[in-house]
């Protein structure tokens, strides 16, 4: 069969049909994958929350509320974990833009008395092998079970109490900063 | 050319990464671990296979002057399908590969095979070509990812076989170039022998 002539009508009609078929197919796939994608996102969020607060029996994601973090900053998301109606901990989704490659997002678990239970890194683009070590227990456990009013959440270079990761001071600084922001914002409105 | 030769050329003789040096952007960008390399390779394999098949089927209905835009639409459709399916069913891998999945659209192997092969050859040959090239690409990326993971993190497919940190540079971008360079050199050595 000979190739079609490149006349104006032929070209327009061909492109129209090709794009029409393609977009129809995509719309179908989109509908098909919409639910799994939502579920995967939710599962990821829940995983981070589960890791930083004590065992709960409510739906922290459904009860999420936002607290203003201060001028020029996005408000932070608070996920309250409750047991028998009593708040037993709050997962604070905190962030900073001062990571080595910009955005670092943490999930900070704060207990009702203000101590930090644990921290999970949710999102980051730090250097593999260097900045990514902020996910390792060696660094992260410095923040575990501490009372933020007793510990200065800054790396030692900046006069704080945190041992920075070797060759990743900027990432360590960003991690401390995001934690501090979570603590400050929690003081403002975490007990609501 | 027999179909077997057509299939096998993607591995050694015309391996997209080691010989044609095509698609190096994802090849260098995502291969910091063997799993990432393999996932990227498989995603590209799917797109390559599907687009080669579709292009060879519709080639006679496409006027010469709009063939490239039409092929791009076909390729972009399959890439979006891969992107959505991965986001839904393999979120962890999807997050690691991130931007590189949508970028398969502009991967020169995919358009290259569509334009240089599928738009001229039969359906059967195009399908086998897509499969061979895709597997060759997957093989190359998995190999590169394995080498970098072994040297850089002392693990393979996420399984740590030795304590310690490894040679950090192999996880970073310069290590990708170094590893690829040595693999190409080895490949050439074996081809001559």
C-alpha cells in the first residue's frame, strides 16, 4: 500500500485522529490508575505517621488540621494521633528549603508534653551517600526522645547540640531547622 | 537478516548504551542502584516495544510530513501510561526514578527506532527489534547499576554483602561516567576478541 500524500487535509485529519485516539486511551488509563495512586500516596503518609507517634485508634489523616508557621512560611499539617479520644501524640509535617538541593520534608512526632518521639524523612533530594545519611539512625537518633526546650536544635558548628553528618553539614542544618520549625509551630497550636 | 539476528543485535552488536551511545541521560542519571537501572530499563522496554508495534501498524496511514509529530504522540501516550501505572502500583520505584520516566518521551532510542526501523519494516520485525533493543537497554542499565551499587554501596539489588561505605564517587554522577567508560572499554575488548 502506498503512503498517503502529504496534502493539507490528509495531515490535519491524521494528526487529529492520532491525538484523539491517544487522549481517549490516556483518559481510560487515568481513570483506571486514579484509585491505586491515591491509595499509594495515603499509605506513604500513614507509614510516616505510624513511625513517629505512639499506637493510635483514630484516623489521623482525616483529622488533619493546619497551623500557621509564621510569616513567609507555608502552614504545617498536623496529624493528631488519638487513643480512646485522648491525644497521645501529633505528627507534624514540617519542611525547610535550606537543604543542599532545596526542599526537605520531615514528619516529626511530638508527644503531648512537647518531647520529640521520632522523626521520619518524607521527601528530600540530598546527595546520595552524604546528605542521605540524615535518614540513618546514627544521626536521627540524636533527635529521638528529647525535650526540645533542653536541647539546642542546631549543629555544633552553629552553637547547638547536634553532631552534624561528616561532609553534610548543610543537610544536617536543614534537618535541625525543619525540626525546630515543627517544635515552634507545635507550641503555637498543636494542642487544639 | 534473520529474526534471531534482528533480536540479538540489541544486546551486543548494536547495544543502545554501550555501542550506539544513545539514551545516556537516563543511563547515567538513574543507575545509582541495580534496581533503579532495571526498573528504568523495563519502563523503556515497554515503551519501545509498544511504540515500535504501533508505528509499524500505522505507518502507511501517516503522511510523510507529519510522521514525526504522530510518532511522538504515540510514544508520549505509552510513556504516560507507564508513568501512571508505576505511580499506582510501584510508588517507591516511581519516586526514585522521578522525572526520568516522563523523559523517556525524548529518549533518542525510542524515536530513533520508530523513525529508522519501525516506520520502514514489517510488524513482526519491528516488534522483535523493539524487544531486542529494549532488553539490550535494560541489560546495559542493570549492569551499570550493579557495578555502581557494588562499588559505591557494597550491596547488590539492595542486599548488603559487606559492611562499610564503599567508594562514594560511584554513586555520584562522576562515577556514572567512569563506570560507563570502563564498561564500554570492556565491551569493545570482547567484541574484537
